[in-house]
């Protein structure tokens, strides 16, 4: 052999030994695989992953052994992964899915598991390729793709309606949606994903977050953690400038991102492709959220670096090109199809009232998902406030939102709040009306829905836009039945003199001879009488009637009679004989009895804090 040939061979061997880049290739459906029962201790091979940019690079592996029945019907291959970078980083979040090859290039499985924390040597658990290929070849359920009524997409692509039941579905009573309750239910349902430092666990999916404020991340992180998602404030927005060409397709060993939000706020889960076949691929080697059939946008990310940590290292990067959709998310793998397009909706937010604000218009595209959509909607608004008014001053804010559901009239809701001495708590937005509306719509048990968008206007003021209710004076302690009781409301603004407002409430004739208690409460605390929804139309209609006008004071009297709700209708006051007549004798489906109130609304120009009550003696009206 000539010296030049020897030198070339030695150089090639050095490149492979150092794990430098090798040409990336599309997957071959006929590529050889190796079964678990063929794998022996001491076998050597290599893995593929992206250490920087887009191109997969080699790293060495050596088999330690096989753990049988590690998961139901699934073994786990343990390997060492000696490599100059992995010797430092040990286990790496974002490497999940990196294909592992043994016995002269036969695909064994995907890098996926580790001892969670404080690893002192580079050891990983490998999900065997057999169950991953089973997921890759699993057919999509009938009717899930494409979305009926959508215009056709180019090149035969299709869009998911994504409204069938998924693992992240809220199971509460329709009309009772609450994001915090939803998160608690999922934490119980996904308890197997909870961190446990003393066992081998899947490498938690790192979620690159860009554009979210610190408060928003602190609130969202514990909500997402039980799902196996770990938020990292490390950017992640779609990059516009490229120093190298972005691949047109996913490749074995290349990176994959699952985009939950993109735009001025971005969020994507980071992992690696194990095997591509045509336009489909499997990756991760473990679930992302174990959501089963699902639909979230996917993207090709650019890896910038691997951060090393004694607890758990992770890849950091940005989405470079949106491509395809996550269509499957189960025990052994996630599955992506390049031809699918997952449903998303735009959130457009205008911020007003702050001169010189660094950013007054926010545009975010949010993946349509039972849980994520509501959570991210809350986070976007919270971050907009945080970016606009981060100083420690009193803030009053009002947000008017229009939520559009395809095929239904727009839903208009209003949220407000006051923060004393600084930023409002991000947790306030978890129970906001706009978040509840999105959650209610996506988790309704009756119909498939698509959120077409959220248009919101956020008004901010550097002041305490609030009155404190200091007391109520009776003008007429004794009132004839059927007449009006008059009171004087004492309101104290944050600064300036006390103001008073006169108000009155009609006393029903049937209260004659009774001592009546009149409650005085802020309007935003009063929930109007609405019938429990029995279909989607009623659910959406109720969303607009969730509370009374926020800038009002409500005077109310609880009546001794009761009302009922039944068949989507409300009868607020019925005599007892009517209630008896409505009780069924041949069915256990009966009208729901509700408390009955007489109310009077007093408009004010600020929000009101505090409540009070007074007693009035009602006498029979003289003839």
C-alpha cells in the first residue's frame, strides 16, 4: 500500500474515533436490525447524534448487558458511550432517540434512558428497535386525518382535526374547566413520569423556551413536569439567519423538535430521530407525553451546544424549519409524518397604555392541544405584561379577548387585575376567563372543535384602579313589601377623599313580615344563574355569561324560594308546588335545584374590593 493510502486510512480512522461528522442519510426500510436476544455483553458499535448544527456524528458504544422486562413487553439494553464530549456531559437530554448500531451496522435501538442524576460515567439505556418499528408502522385511526372542511394542502399534505379523546383530556364536568385542576389531574394520571433519582428513567424531554418571562416559566414548569417535560429558558425561537443550509428532510440521527408554540413566544421539545422510512420516522425511544394519537407541529432544529451538568446535561438549540407533525406518542417512541400538518391557532395581543413599552404587539402560533393550548395562552399574556411593566409599581390591567371557534359566533370575555407594588402573579392567568374558554372548548365531550384564533387587547395603567368598600348605610331601615330599599355605599379610592353612591333594590312582595339580609358584593364575584351545558353551543354561550360586569357593585337578596335548571333553561324562582310537580316519577333525571336571588347592579368606574351586608325589616304594604 502506498504511503498516501496509509495516511488517508489512518486519517479516516482518526475522524471516526473522534466522533466527527459523517454524511447524513435518509432511512432505508430494509436496513438490517439486530434482535435483543442476539445482543451480548461486550459487543461494540456506534451511535449517531447531532453535537452541533444539523449533521449527525458518531460516538462509540459498548454493551454492558440487557435488562429483560424493563417495561411491559419491552427490554432495555445498557451500554457505555465513551466519547470526548459524552465523557463530560454523561447522559444528555435531547439525545433521546439517537440510533445505536451493533454488529457491523445493525440497528439495535434508541438512546433513551439513564440514572436520572449525578451520573459519574457515560452509561445509557437503549430502547430496542422492535417496539419502535411497531409504533412507526401503526396506522392512524380512521377520521383523525385529514380535517374535514379544510382547504386542500399542497403536495398531498393533510391536517388533523385533533379533537378525539387523548391522554391529556380534562375529565371534569362540562362548564367547570379550570387549568389548575386539569394540571393536577394530569399529574396523577402521569405519576409514572415524576422524577425519581433512585431509578432508571427516560431522559426527560428538554423543552426549549424563548420569549417567556421568568414568572411565566416558574408557573408553567411544575404543570408540565409530570408530563415528562422539563422547561429550559434557553431560547428556542425559529431562527431566521442560517450559517449552513437546513436539511429538507429528517435523517437518522438528526434532531427533531415538537413545536408547542412559535413566534414571539416559542416552545419546542428536543429529541433525536431513530429511524426514517419514507415520509415517516420514529424517535425519542420513550414517550414525550404518552398522549397516544396526537397532533403537534414538528420542526428540524439546529443544535448550538450541549450544556454539561452534574445532574443532567442537555442540548440547546433553535427550530430552523417547521416540517410535518407529531402523530404518535407512546411508550417506546414518538412518530412524526412529514406530510401532515397539525392544527394551530394564532394569538394576537395588543398592549396599550404604557408609553415607550419595548414591545406592544405579540403574535404567537399555539399548537391545538387539550392541555397545552390553555397553559400557553396564559403564559403568553403573563409574559407580555412582564416584558411591558417589570418595575415594582402599582399596576391595573384589563384585557378584552375575542376567542373564535370554527362554526360558532365569537366569544368575547374580559379579564382584569390589580398588582400592588409590582408584577401580577402569573398564577392569576391560570384561572382567567380567556384561558377557561379555550380549555372548555378543546375539552368539550360532544363535538370536534378548532380554535381559529384569539384577538386580545391589554390595557395597562400605573395606578390602583380600585375602590375599597368601607361600609353601607341604610336610608330606610323599614321598607314596605314591593317597594325599594335605599342605601348609601361608602367607597374609598387608593388616594383622595371618600366618595358615596346611592343605590336601591326592589323588595319582592313575598318577603313581607321578614327580616331580610342584603349582601353588597363586587360584580366580578357574582356568578349568574346559567344552566349546565348539554351541548357545545350551550357551553360556549355560557362562557360569555361566566360573571357579571366587572366594574359593578351587586346588591342581592337570597330568596326563600328556589329555582331550577333543566334542559338548558333556568327558572330562577318557582313556588314549592311547582318544584313538586317537576319531580319525575318514572325517571331519575330531575331538574337541578338552585338558590334564587333578587339582584340590583350599581355601575362604578373602578373595580371594587370588599363586601358588606345590611338587614332590612320588611312590613306588609298597607291597603
